[in-house]
């Protein structure tokens, strides 16, 4: 997406008076979460069953400690590590429920993310927001 397209989307969000809408209004609240000791094979099965391409990884108090994606699993599976524990990223971008649509658009665009976790101040997962969540929200409100 070019900078012109990026500005066009932001302008449409502003014109529709939805740019300041908090992510809590359009995020996916039901989130599949993984534990750090899950195996690569079990994680692949979870992704397949739930038709997801990534998920937050949480500790046993359900506090987010990272994320794992299909890409991460591809590397691990190709290395023959199916019975090993998942390797996951710990340096991640997450946002708060009050983050606005405009802010979400900028982060997704600039960091080329497919989705990101939404956490509270204590780092507990509240939901996730994906590009399709954003697109569906914009499409719904642009028709009004």
C-alpha cells in the first residue's frame, strides 16, 4: 500500500467519524491462546482446527508472554521439531483496548502486521485485532 493509499484510508476513517473509535469496539474478543509448553505439533493442530494463523502465548496466570505465527511453525516443523516446545516471539507489538482505529491503521500498515494482541495494563489478553477486523469495521460504517 502506498503512502497515498494509506492517507486515503485515514481520511475516509476521519470523514466517517470512526477514526477515534477504540479498538475494543471492533476487535475479536474470543481469542485462542497458547501456553509456552505446547508442542509444535499440537499448535499446528490448534491453528488448523480454529482456522487461525497466529496466537498469543500466555503463562499460567494467562499473562501474555509472546506470540507464535504460522511462519514460526513452518520453520520449526521443517526442522523436524514437531514434538518440541514452540518457539515464540517475545518482542511484539501489542495495543490497549482504548487504542483508536487511526492508531491501529498506522501500526498495522507501518509494521506490516496481519494482527496484533490487545492487552490491558497488566498485560492480560483482551482480544486481537486483525486487518480483516479493521476492514470489516470500515466497510460497515462507510455504508451508513
